[in-house]
C-alpha cells in the first residue's frame, strides 16, 4: 500500500534539498565512473566494500572548507543517504 503526499518546502528547505540532491548526484556519478573505468581498463568489478572505501577517501577531498570565521561540524552535510 502506498500513500501519496506532497511536500511544500520553504525556500530554505528547497535550497537544502537541492544541495543534498546535488551531493548525492556527484557521489553517484563518481562511483559509476570508478566502476566503469575499472571494468573497461582491467575487467575488474568494484563491489560494495571497495566503493565504500572510495567514498570515505572522496569525502576527505569533496567536503569544502567552512567559510572564514566558522568552524565545520558534522551537521554541515548529509552523511547517510538511503
């Protein structure tokens, strides 16, 4: 059974959703590119564990530095997307 419903986000919520979906799209495309390159160049499959390790490494270089005068904290981005 499904129940359809509609969201009416505020402008701030819509901006955050857009930012989150942009991050998800970036990570998905990076993982897809890694899997495609591994298969084309080495006929090697990139499984869940390898992709997860790559995601951890990418996170360290994809997360932008906080603006001047502001300290970063865990809530600055989405860490789990299901």
